[in-house]
C-alpha cells in the first residue's frame, strides 16, 4: 500500500509543477534577407526574401519573397548597375548593360524596399577561375552494397602565399547532388578547420599547405543502388569562392545539432547591414562526364 501511496504523491507533485508558458521573444520587425552571388561566368544573381516573427506566424509552404525592391550593384569608382526583377524573388542584371566581372575588382549591393526599408552589403572582391589541371574520371569497381563507384581526379593550383577557398560539387543527370568522400591523396594541407561539408558540397582552403599543386581524388556512386541503371552523365563543379561563403558555411555547421530551447543560438555569419543574408563571389568550372 505504501509504494502505491508514494507513487500517487509523486504524480500529484509532478502535475502541480507543470505549467504552460506563453513564449513570445522580442522581435524587431520583418527585415530583408538577401542571398546573392557574383560569378565571373554567370554574372550577378540576387534573391530577396524577408524574415518573419519566430512564433505565431509560421505558415508552411509560404515563401516570403520580396518583389517590390530596387536593387543596385555598385562597382569601384561609383559605377552603378540596376538589377531587374525576374520573378520568384530573383533579381538579375539586364543583358543590355553588358556587365563584365573583372577579377580582383570590388563591388557591393544596395537594396531598398518601400515596405521593408534599406540594406547594403560590404564590398566583396571578384575571384578568378580556379586553376584545374589533369581532370580525369575512372570507374573503380563495386562497394560493399554492390553499387558501382566512380572516381574523379584533378590537380588544383594556387599560390601558397595567398589564402584561397574552393568548392566541389557533383550532380547526377537529374540535377541531384551526389554524396562523395572527403578528398584524399597528397592533400596534406586539409585540416578540420580548413575543410567543410554542407548540402553535399565540399569547401576547403589552402591556409595550411606545402606546395602550389595538389592532387585531389573523390569517390562517389554511379547509380542510386544496385540493380538501378547507371546515370547517363554526371557534372562536376569545381569552384574558386570568396572567403564570405566559407565563413557562412562554417557558421551553418556551427548551428547543426544545437538544442535551441531557451538558449540563445549562434548567429549565421553575414555581410549584410540592416538585414540578414550573404553576398559572395565565386567562379566555377564545370566538367560533364558521360557514363553511358
């Protein structure tokens, strides 16, 4: 009888201590969120959305696009290039402007929305195309799941006296990003703080290295699983990226696995003033490999 009485008392105590809390954190209002890139080959791409109150306003499937903004790219010496709205929150430069990305030049973005105010970014420097030599592909047999594997190999060249940042992404014939291994071979300069992986894309920097040329090898599946047809082709994207993107990805990785609760989470790295987001430079070389 006494054990049952003890359990009943504990049940009463636990119920008497529970209480619903109306959690309503401070909110400074909707702000512009910018995701923009400057690519020496693809030009300028800007997507604008806006933030929302963290509680009470979550509507799944609704994207907070901004279509009423005036977006301007400002180059060195005050040269101004307006962007046009093309739908779905995207803004691009008009073809008639004949805008050319000059490697080593700097620029920033200025955005004004009548409903959400103004933001601007720091200056970023346009990066050059990566120096890639000896790109090759080979089939390397089956893995333990009887899935045929492939391997890409290439030599990456950069100045060991200058910190540079790179990216590698592999997509299949449907545009899906493939999972692939961390690089190996003579890449002695890749250490934990200099190597990141996010959304099936690898990012790394030459901050620690011993030579100007390094051979990288990546293994990846040539089919979804065994008994499935091999992809028609894959596309390998090797990029030279600005430090802004590397710092942003590092902050994204810092957020993974955090238990939010009532603890204040780390903020994403940003170079946008008055709002949120990122403006970064990249230049990507793409290699198409036909498999069948």
